[in-house]
C-alpha cells in the first residue's frame, strides 16, 4: 500500500509544470493560464498542493489550458514580482500577459470547475480563437505606432496604480475607524458595567433565587 502511494505521488509530481522567466513565453504561448504562485515554506501552499498537483496532472496534455506553479522564492522570483504577487499562495488566470486574480474556492472541486471554463486565448498574430470584436481591435491597433501603444500601456499602468493607491488609503481609514469604534465599544461596556453594578446585581439575584428554592 505504501509503495503504491509513493508511486502515485511520484507520478503526480512528474506532471508538475513549474514556470520560470526562461520557459514562461514558450509554455504559455496561445494558452489560457491558471497558475499558483507559492513559497515552499508557506503552510497554506502546502495544504493546497495535493489539489493543485491533481489539477496539473489532469491538464498536462491540454493544448489550450496550462495549469502551473511558480516558486516565488527560487527560480520564479522575478515572475512573482512582475505579476504583483504579495502573499502566498496567489492564484491567477487568463492570458499570460494579462493575468487576473482568481477568487474562487481552493479545493479540488472548485479548481476543476473553474478550469473547465477556460479556453484558448485570442492569438494576436494569427487571429485564431479571436472574436469578431477582438479581431477589429487588433486590426485597429496594428495601425498605431509602437510609441503610441507604449504610451497606452504607460497610461493604463499609471491609472491602475492610482486606483490601487486610493484603495489602500481607504482601507487604512477603515482600519483606523475600526480601531476607534472598538475602543469606544470597550470603554462603553466598561462604563456600563461599572455604573450598573451588574456583577453585584447578578450575585444578589442568584442569592434570592437560591433562597426562594430553599423556601419551596
């Protein structure tokens, strides 16, 4: 039995795909990517590993979907930085150059359900798997200069950073408000307890209840 488990573990491990800056472009080309960014020491990553490894094994032969790992501490460190990874595990999906955060469940059933919705990505070179709308956008963008396109990317990044900054500022305000409300609550409860003499009231009430029971 133990030998079978070892063989199974080795088989799953052999199917694991670990992305690095060196193989990223080659392995993700033309595919929808579903990737887990992890740290080897991360407890949550270790807990998620069996389900993720199973999913990688299931999709190892897929021509349209890539399920993979990125080790943020070792070979994949630069990829994690490029994709804005700040915690572990972080799961992202989509086109390799425009990954989005995955917000679903992390058990095998939820991961498999989400992976089943992924399909081939629009190929801007061949226009394979591109919708009519995407094709129109691509043809229009091909008429633009590289400088114009670079400026569009820069503008997008700036606005994205501004949105993130506003979010962080508002979260900070909420945290401060939460702290103030917590202190107000605690002070209010302490004052109420002191003014009401509730401990003594409860003790006297208990005493009266016991006396009443004795009388019966």
